[in-house]
């Protein structure tokens, strides 16, 4: 993906991806410069917003936060709170944006981000961008960062950050992600591929392959990341910014997650083993997740979904945000953002399939051992946790994932899986 070298002025924001102007960090300038300093791949263009010390580049304007925003806050906090803005950036089309920073960087726990998107000749409203500060950093990741934020097909964005401490992470980057166009949804009446014939298993629901969402296999690490076995399933939500996505948009959203994690954050592959969309579609995430089962050359696949607890687990991500009242960002979720019936049915089918293969008791418990890592994993290396066999991300890490309204459904989900296996 290539942004245009010269970007026209829009309103007060004059922004270029290659040609700097005289604005400097720490000023009140409303015309910062965006320089595309890194082209991570043909599908990603990134701009560096802070240096290795967290000092804002010319890509950002800096202002003191409005006084009303600090009402009731301590005087010292009111004096330090700042707003950093990229101004308005336009260019060629993208479908997701990503934010990332140095893995070891200190991050203001109160840091928030907002974006507004330009499409069809107009700017949309400001939306909160989830930063994933409570999701931890997977051991395999090379950078920390936010989930891919789905924008649909857009050609411009403005991002602003508010920091109570007046600081930003080190080596903060803004990435524009443009996945290759993917087939909308695998047709149910198409002929199965050789791999599908080879990997179809007893009790397996319809699982769409990585090629169905357009995975560029050259980006992922070669081979499989194996582990000895599976003892538990961990349920997640993706918080990708849009709960009302269409069926045709699903592959593009999943592909954005893939590219953000691999190209921007430095993962070896897709973080989750499987993804379930709101229409009930089940999608293969990490390579080898369909084939993995005991007694084979792939007894288990090691994921990248839960800090310190990837060993002996597999991760299933529900596509959307199930935390009430938009508290995690993106599209307004309202007070009761529950997963659809189609979604929970497919999740139960998927879990019953894998639980049957690994002889797991859906309503039982198991023990997991922490690999440490700190951050959102508060359990030191070697800590043994007793957890349900079907657990959530928040059961092992300090996080809101998978959202309160999805978490509420887990007791019933365990019963549904047990009923499918005849153990209820």
C-alpha cells in the first residue's frame, strides 16, 4: 500500500506522509507532519509518532488538556494532562489502523486514544480506540500495541491521545493497514479442497480455512508452533471497533487482525486459534488449529492469546466488543452487547469438537501453570491456577476480555457443550 506523496490540506490539518513542514513537537501547532518512515509490507504503512524516549515527533501537535476535562482532578494532574494530535491524514484506501509502541515502554495507565475516519468525502464522528492496556503482551510479540481498529474502506484518519501524565509510549507508531481483498465468505456448496478432505474430523463443524479470509502465508513463521496437549479453552473478544459489521466484511476484519499482529506487533502468526463471527461463521486463525489433536504429529498448537497462559490452552475470539456502554472503544455497544444466538451456537459446536478430541470435561476444572511475564499476568512463573476447562481471558489475566456480557454466558455455554458431548 502506498499513500500519496503529497497530501492536500483539509480544514486546519495540513498533513504529508513524506514532506515535513516546520511544526515542532511541544507547540500548539494544528498542522503537524506525518512522515511515512516505515513501510512494513505492501499492506502496511507506518508513521513514527514518538522517539525512543517518548518525545513527540513533528507528526504530533501538543496542547494542554481543556480545563473542564481535569475538573475535580488534583492540581498537579491538571497541569500535566496533555492532548497529542496527528491532525488530518489522507491518502490511499485502508481498512484498519493500528497503534504500537516499544514492548518495554512505560505507558500512562490513563492514556486514551480517539480517531475519526474520512470516507466518501466526509469526516465521521470521534470514536474511542481501544489500546489493549489490560490485555498484556504475548511472549512472542516484538512490540506492544492495540488491537487492529476496523475502519471499513477509508482514505483518511485523525488520531488524538489524551494522557493524564502528559506522556506517550516510546517509539509510538500509527499504522494504516490495507489487507488484500479477500473472498467474502466461503461458499457452502463449493467443492472441498484437498486440505479439507485430509483434515475433516468426526464432530467437526464447518470451519473456514485461512485462505478464506485471505491469509498471506508468506508473512507467518514457517511450520507449526506445537505444544504437547490442550487442557483448557480460553474465550476472548476482538474489540476491533465495529459490532455491526456485515458478513462480507468479516474476512477483511480478520485479515486486519492478522496483519496488525504479524507485521506491526511482530507475532509469528495469528494470535487466536479460531474466530467466531456474529453470523455464526467459524474461521481458522493460527495455522494448524484445525489439524491439532492428540496422538498426531500436531498434538497441540501454541497460540499467542493470553500472557503467561498460552501453554496447554487454545484461544477462541468472538468477533466484536461485548463490554457494555462502549467502555473499550469503537462503535457504541449500548448497555447490553450480548453475542448473537448464531455466534453462541457456533462457539458451543466448536468447543464441543475440540473438547471431545482432548477428552475435556466442559463443566469441570483443570490446572494451568503460569509462565510469568508480568504486566497483565499477575501470577509469577510457576503459579498454579485452578480454572474452569472453558474459561475466559479474564480468568487468567487482569483484563476485561471477553467483555462482561459474553462472560455472563459462559455457565450456559459449558452446559451446552456438555449436552453436545452427552456429558451434561
